[in-house]
């Protein structure tokens, strides 16, 4: 009986060690491309949120405050920080604008 218990404990410890080996090495998983201070927008898709990452040249009302393995903290313009678990994020979409198109938009808006 004791031998079976020790054997079960040994197997449990081995499996726990192996599951830690599949975690991302940088500790951020799907949020690996996000940095603190990056401007983002949130879109409510019903059951989950879509996080859009914008160029740092474009001001937004929200920014990344903290990035964890299984959560993301977004800080609003009012200074309110909200923690989103990874299960409530549908997608992280990066939007990069070419510099020429930004200049075009500025030229059109000054006319």
C-alpha cells in the first residue's frame, strides 16, 4: 500500500515537471508582442475582447499597463486599470501604418 502511494507520488511529480516545460520561455504567451506603454484599443466582441495594437505615433484612450502569462492589464485615459484574463481575449491584432499614409492624412486634414 505504501509502495503504491510512493509510486503515485513519483508519477505525479514527474508529470507536473513535464507540463512546466511547455510554457513559453519569455513568460508572455499570446501577449509576447505587447509592451508596457503601447497604445491599444479594445473592441467588445460579445463573449470576448479584441485587442488592437496601434502605432505609437497614434494617440488612444488606452495603453498596456502590465503583461503577464495569462492576463493583460489595460490602463484607461482616466487612470483606471482593468485586468483581462487570457480567456477573455479573442485576438491581438497589430496595425502598422506606413509613414507615407500618415503624412497623407495630415495633408488632407490641413486643407
